[in-house]
C-alpha cells in the first residue's frame, strides 16, 4: 500500500467490477471450479461464503489487509483492502479478467463495462457531523458556501459527486469512436467519477453514521464495445494509468488530504 495513502486515511482499497449484460451461470460445478482456481493463486482466500445476493471467496478479514472475490447476478467483483502494494491488488484483478470469461462463458458482447475503484475510508466518531466535515474541507471556500448561514444553520447533507469523460491514455490504443474522444451523443471510452459518501442520517442527527466511515471513491470506468477478450489486458492497463494519475494529481491532494486535515482539526 502506498505509504502516503496509508498516512491519510484509515483504510485504502482497490476494487474491480466486470459488469455484464446477461445473468451469470449458476452451475455448482462451474462456480466452485472458478473459486478453486482463485484459491490456488491466493491460498489465503479460503473462506467460501453465501450472502443473500452473492457468492464470495474471501481471506480472513480479521487482518488489516484482506482480499475478496464475489459473484453477483450480473457482475464479477474483486477487491483488496490495505494491499501491501498496488501490484498485489492488480494481480488479483488481472486473474479475474483472465479466468472468469472462460469459467463463466462470458463473451465480449456480454461485457457492459469494466471499472477500477480506489476507495479511501476515514473512521469518524459517531458524535461528529460528517457532512459538516466534508463541507468545511471541500466546499467552505466555494460559491456553494453562500447557501448556508453558518451561524444559524447546520449542514446535514454534503456528498459531492463529479463525473468526467477522459482522454485515452497515450499508447493504449483505446480511442473514441471515429471522430473525437467525446463525440456528441457517444460515450467516451474512459470516464471517471469522484464521490464522497458521508452516510449521514439527517432524520436523526444524534445517531448519524454510527460505525460507518466517510468514504471517498475514485471510479474509473471503461465503456463501449469490446471486440475480443484479448483486449481486457490493455483495458485494465488503461484503467490503472488513469486511476493512478487521477489519484496522485487530483483526488488525494484536493479531496482526501483536505478531509484528513479537517478531521485532525476536530
């Protein structure tokens, strides 16, 4: 895990989602063979669990660093919480990209999008108004601050979200459809979303956000048709390049660090 990220948040994680258009197969043998394949590569992932809407293979979550893979009706997800390095998490995600299409009969036509998520969690005491923290850190010096009378009013919801269409990474071969990277009416191949979730409960200020963190999510998504499964490696490389650049140059210095500083001042 990046030392700089570890110093700024309670937990940092790297997740991947392969979103599909059709339902995944439910054959017992097929699913178990896939999870066995993942476990051979990652022996610590030996907990097979069934939840209401998903099947999951996990490593023990009683450690600071742990990993998981889950299958939902129309998606394959994987994640690593507090990885020792980015590459440790990336290896798991690449394994899923390489293997799930063959175990689960996923074709290029079936893939809706692939996304990579960097998550930053901040533990916050229940008595602290999380929305006030985010407002003070990110919005207090913006024109939006004039919407609130700070002397008489309390902020009860401040969860900014911004989405942007990205230019393709240089040399990735991931261009937009003929024309430009963001032709009118046609989605750009890569998009990014930065979202802050406070998990507040405005109807009950005294109990807002019990045991839940403030979270910052950087989601980079690759949209558009995939012609061949062989493209997945290049797509993942593009996601990584965008995510690392956006995290280092924008999200960490301008979102994560200000929230960290605002919490230190409480």
